[in-house]
C-alpha cells in the first residue's frame, strides 16, 4: 500500500463536515449548490472539503455549466475496503509474531 494514498483516503474521513457531505451523497449525485443549502459553510469552505474528498478518490465530480456535481465513487470505496483489509490482515499476522516473549 502506498502510504501517501492511504493518508489521503483517511484524511477524507477526518473532518465532521466531510462526513456530513458523504452522508448527503449517499442518496446519489448532488450539485454543489444543493450541498451548500444543506450545510452551514461557505462556498470556499465547501470547495476545500470537496478537493480533499476528490483527491482521496472517494468522491468524483463533474462540471455541468457553472456548477459541479458530486457523487460517491464505488472504486474509491473499494480501495478503502482493500486498505482496511490490508491493515486488518497485517495486524493479525503481527499478533502471531510477537517479538517479546514472557
């Protein structure tokens, strides 16, 4: 696993506003204007959060006219599942090979 990629994915989940945005996107694609109506943040703040979400691969955006439309990426969430599986499997192996003997 590429540590930079993993950090980017986890960064996407490390903010309350980004979690709220993901909750809004669960029901399907949303226009940025629609997301702004639901949240108590400014447009520049939304842009900041969307950049982090898109850079992580969890969210994808498409431009239509002057507005961006965002949706959850199935591929991005699959990568997160693979990442979590990697760490879970690594943790199980680490428990088996303890370097400290009692």
